[in-house]
């Protein structure tokens, strides 16, 4: 079973969705048959370099036409929900930034060390939400790659060029073809879609339905 996950590494619901996916696979009896592939998506492809720490609430308020207090309250709700699944959201540190290079890094890792893709996705989420790392900073991305065991020079060279860029664009084009407008979005065997950071039991039900449909087709 192929489980493709479209997500953005500055998306709090995507971080929650990843935790829920891990929980779902830890309980599903056929998890050993599943292959998880992470796909790129940009919530705001027009965003520039990293902003100031803690500036996310102001950006949220401006984007959705709410006042700052409401945006901060929404962030607090998400912080609480994240803590319930073992995530530490530090909105005071998070620096909103363009994620294209971060997605390129994930594609570079997929090429040179495919067994480390999930690890780099986790480090990108933790770097952004917990440590306040600027994900538009290529040297910061190199350091994240080094932390999961990749050679700095190889990653630095790839990011300095256009390595991974085609893969990111292809993922985004495929998302558009599927009609995906929000993330996380799970596509199972190219046929079943699950939108949002759904609870583990919802994901397990979707996996089971897809598997049963595949068996019936055979």
C-alpha cells in the first residue's frame, strides 16, 4: 500500500497529521505493507525569507482578516493540541518563511538516503515549531541534514544548485491535479483521499477500506 502525504513543513496541522499517521500505523495490523512517501506542498509560495520570531500570529491575522488576539488564541489552541501528541509548538520562536528549499532538501535526501526521509521531515518540523530555525536559510538546512547523518558538502552543493526543485514542482502539480487545496492530505494507492489532521482511527479505517478494495479487485 502506498500512502502519499502532501504537507508543508510550516503547517501545524501537518505536524499533527504526521503524529496521527505514526499512531495509526503503530496500531494497524497491516502496517508492514505500507510505504509512506512525503510530497511537497506550499501553503504560501509567495512568502519571502524568514520573518521575525513570533511573527506568525500577525501574519495569520492579516491573512484571514482576524484581530491579533484571535490569531494568538488560535495558536494557543494548536499549542495545547500539539502537546497532547508529544509536540512542542513554540510560537514565540517560530519564524514564518518560504519553504521551497526545505522541500528541496527532502527531495535531495530521498535521492541520496531514502531511508532518512522521515527523519529529515521530522527535523524540519521540529526545527520550525520548536527551535525557531529559519527554513529558508540554506546553511540551517545543511545543519539539519548533518544531524541525520548526511554529508554537509553534498547537501550544500545540492541546495546551492537546483537539486530537488523539479521534484518539488512535480509534487505541487500533482496536488493541483488531485484538487488538493489544503494540507495535510493523504492519498492511498492513488485512489483514496483523506483530508486534514484526522485522528488515528479515521486513518486506520481508510487504510483498511483501501486494502479491502484492493483485495476485492484482485
